């Protein structure tokens, strides 16, 4: 408010503005805010940006208009967006279509990017095209409607954006009806004929809706993705889901971008820039990924709910470092620009919040993206951050000491605050009568003995933490928990039970299990069985894995195909369908359903015979 008052008095000095509308369109754009409500120091200083607009105004008062050439800085005295005096009105380019995310029962986030278009001086069309200077914001209008002709607009408003946030726009559309489909679009405030494409989105049922009424009584379909490396292939999995599955929401479990370069040129996927370190680097990478036609279509098709894994920051990140930099090492030798790990992480987090349609969590803590969605009494969808929030040191390749740490009592993937919240959320979910608990998180949960190798960057490197999760479920008799995982670039389907426990748990019948895990392969990133491995060779490896000692809980392994999976959630059953893409070296929709698994409510295990007894790819334990 203080900056507003100052602004008003500045305006008074110039005696040119008749009315000043309340509601700052800079603040309407959530991209200016700190991603963390309790950490306002990360926010853009909208007061300073406002002041900068004023300085531009002052400058233009003292520079003769003839030499200034500012025909594209019109004034909007008394208009809806009059608290800045100049706006770019030579048009904008909605460079990355639209996106939406984090739907609740009455609101959803809408996203776009509006970049000013260069213009010649109107009085001299042959003059050199110019762009606005950095002091000039762009104004966009958003509209959300129940029909794609926008006859029934339910919410609308103006928001500013500027170079400060890479011209991204993120607004919350409010006053929506629960469990309803919507269409939305953006337009240029100064020229309504310049419009973004129209996106589709929806709200979820409110928490108290009876399970049988959620999604109008139809099963709720979630499509689940992870590990989409641009240089490794085309994002056909996203396009396949958007075109052939049309899920109610898209979940991404992390590694939405990769910080590394790599040889994508041979398939037309060369990555721009360098290994990511600064805000410019991270923005440029997100920008490039978001040009993939499959990804654009999937963002247009419905709301996304995302969490990050390591590569949104850097390889095998943990709370204070990554495989190639950390805060404990002296100096900041990693990056070409000398960014320290903390700065690098901050840059990554800022760019992520600018570009992704993710909500700022009502946080009392640093970096918090872990959050919970209560979707009627059908399910709680709990999204965790096992990676960047408060993770104890992980396997960064050269620190073989983690081998001896993996059993440490106090080792944590989530940190105590998140872990307590997670356990409370599971218990609350049971208490409120939700049928399913779906947990979206990054890394493979079940113990996996891969020919004597255990992935210490997954839950296998944090065994006591895993034991605490399982004990919480067993001790509190929490039924119907379904853990979703990414990160591993291969498919793994397991019953949830304590590793090596053949007393309580029966691998053949599933008796004694407390839930299931669905771990999904990568959208494009190379198989952990060997990049480009063919199905027969991968199945030979899977056969070893599903029969190996230590892998009693593992029921299906598949390591050749890139793809994704869906969950169809109803009151009685939860069905997971795995999709395999035939070729990610060019853009295509060539894919097939490789396996389908059913979980019956109350059984806490995969329904037998698992996958109906047969799969189109990979190996079932029951077959091996
Ligand atoms: C708008 O942005 C897209 C994507 O970056 C680009 O291909 C196109 O040329 C731009 N249009 C104009 C008119 O600059
Ligand atoms: C508005 O944009 C359209 C489409 O780019 C353009 O043809 C028209 O001239 C613009 N109108 C004004 C007043 O600038
Ligand atoms: C941090 O980096 C330094 C230098 O690369 C390395 O010696 C040290 O082991 C790293 N610390 C951790 C905890 O990984
Ligand atoms: C580990 O946790 C136990 C039990 O919560 C606690 O008593 C102990 O002090 C912790 N040890 C370390 C090294 O933090
Ligand atoms: C892991 O599996 C291999 C077979 O691939 C087996 O020889 C080995 O004993 C197993 N290791 C453990 C720790 O269970
Ligand atoms: C299961 O047993 C194997 C040895 O047979 C061991 O390596 C592994 O750590 C055990 N897992 C847990 C979680 O105790
Ligand atoms: C996959 O696509 C690439 C590039 O278009 C092509 O060269 C290759 O032959 C295709 N692979 C298969 C198995 O069809």
C-alpha cells in the first residue's frame, strides 16, 4: 500500500490521471510473487517496477516526442489498467499457447506468455522495427467460460507482464463451479483481436462430495508422466495422452526439463544454451521444451499437477547440492558463470514457477511444493517433494559413503516437516472417509535388486524412511494407498510390503500387502536397462529382476518402451494402464497399451491374476 500511495502522489504531481483503479494488475500476475508465501524476499518488487513505469513516464515528459518515437506507449487515463501510464500496444505474440494447473473445486491457475511484437513507427512504416524498452509492461486479458464461443464467461480480468518474469502470465481464475469443464483464453488488452489459442481445463469436486458423485459419477482419469528429456526424443507420450486418452488431469512426477546438453541434433532436437546455471539458462530451456507440439497439445488439453525431481535443478540434487556442485565445497567452480549451488537452485525454482501452472503453496517453509488435493471423498492426491526440499545427501557418484548411510535411522528424503505432514495427510484422508490415497512422488519406492545393484538415489538409499512410511500405513490400518513414481526410466509394478518380509506378505497371492506402487517409464529419457534397448533384450533382464532375491514385491518389469500410464479411479476399482510409444525419434502417435492392472478397493494389492495374466511388453513375476 505504501508504494501505491507514493505512486498516487507522483501522479498528482503530473496532474494527468483522473482515476486510479484499485487492484494492481502487476500483482494479479502470480509470476511476480515469491513462490513461497513465507519468503517474500523471492518476490519481484512490484513497487519498484511500478516506479520504473513512472520514471519512463517522467522521461517522456521531458524528451521531445519527435525524437522519442513512443507511439506505442499510449496512456490509458482512467481506464481499467490505469495504474501504469504506458502499455505496449503494437501487439503481442502468445508464443507458447496456454496452460492450466492445480485445479481446486472453485479455482484453477491459467498460464500464458505474451511477448511484445516489434513495430515500426506508425508515421514511418519503413523505419526500423523496435521493441519497447524494459519499462513498458504488456497487458493481457484472461477469460474463462463454460463454452468455447465464450458466450458464458465466468471470470475475467487484466494482468500485466514484463521482461522481469520472462513475459509469463499466471492468474488464478476464481468463482468456478466444482467438477466442471471450462474453456479459457488470453487476449491483448489494447487489441482484443489478438488472442491466444483456447485451452480446456476443469475443476475437481469439492472435498465433501460423496465418492460416487465425483466426476459426475464417471471414473476419474489421471495421466502420469516423468522424465521428458528433449534431446532424447519427441514428446509423443504427451500427444498420445492428449489425443487418445483425454485424461481429466495430467500429472508430472518430475524431470520435466533436463539441465544437461546432449546430442539431440540427429533427430532435430539440439538443445539451446549450455548446462543450466542462471535464470536465463533455465528460462531458455523451459522455453525450448515448451515448443514441442506434443507438450503444447497436452497443456492445451487439460490441467496439470506437477512436482519437480532433480533435473529441474541439476542431476541427483539433494537439499544442499547436486552431482556437480554443492554448498559445502568452497568456491563456486561449477558453472561457467560461477553460480553457487544455492543461486543455481534459486534460479531453477524461479524459472519453474514462472513457466509452470503450479500454485504457490501456502507455505511456512522454504521451497515447498508438496501439497494435497482432496477430490471429493473418492481420493486424496498427495504430491511430495522427495528431492529438493529437505533431502539428506544422496548418491552423487563419487561419494561411495552413501552405501554405508543407506540404513541410517535418521536419513530423510522429505525432511521432518514434510514427513510429518505426509503422515498426517494420510491419516486425515482415512479419517475423512476418502476411498483412495494416491501419492505422486519422484523416485521408485519398492526395493529393487537390479542384479546386485540398489539405486541409492531412490528409496533404496533411505531404507528407514521407507520403513517409516510402510509402518505408518500398517500401524494405522490405512487402506488403498497407491504410490506413483518416475525417475527410473523403466516400468515397475509392485505390491507394497516391507522389503524381504515373506512372513506377513505372500508374493503369489498378495496377502499381507498394504497398497501398490505404479512406477512409470520415461516420456523420452533413455532406458536404465541401456539406452535404445530392444524389447527382447529388455525382457531378458526383466526376467532376472522379477525372480531375483530381494524383489519379492515386484510383480511386473518392463524396460524397453518410452511412454506413460493412466489411472482410472472409481469407488470400487483403480485401474492402471501402461502405454508404450513405438518410436520417439520422430513426432508420431504410434503407441499401444502394454499392460493393465486392477486394484480392488479394500484389497491393498494388485488383483490376481496380475494384469489378467498377460502383458504385451515386459515380464510378469507370475510368468517368469
Ligand atoms: C510468435 O512466436 C512464435 C514462437 O516463438 C514464432 O514462431 C512466431 O514467428 C512469432 N510470431 C511473430 C509474428 O513474431
Ligand atoms: C489489432 O490486431 C490486428 C491483428 O494483428 C491488426 O490487424 C489490427 O490492425 C490491430 N488493430 C489496431 C488498432 O492496432
Ligand atoms: C561437495 O563438493 C566437494 C567438491 O566437489 C566434494 O569434495 C564434497 O565431497 C562434496 N560434498 C558432498 C556432501 O557431496
Ligand atoms: C536420530 O533420531 C533419534 C530418534 O528420533 C534421535 O534420538 C537421535 O538424536 C537422532 N540422531 C541424530 C544424529 O540426529
Ligand atoms: C540380487 O539378485 C541377484 C540375482 O540377480 C542375487 O544373486 C543376489 O543375491 C541378490 N541380492 C540380494 C541382496 O538379495
Ligand atoms: C533385504 O535383504 C538384503 C539381503 O538379503 C539386504 O541387502 C537388504 O538391505 C534388505 N532390505 C532391507 C530393507 O532390509
Ligand atoms: C524411428 O524413427 C526414425 C526417425 O524417423 C527412423 O530412422 C527409424 O527407422 C524408426 N525406427 C523404427 C523402429 O521404426
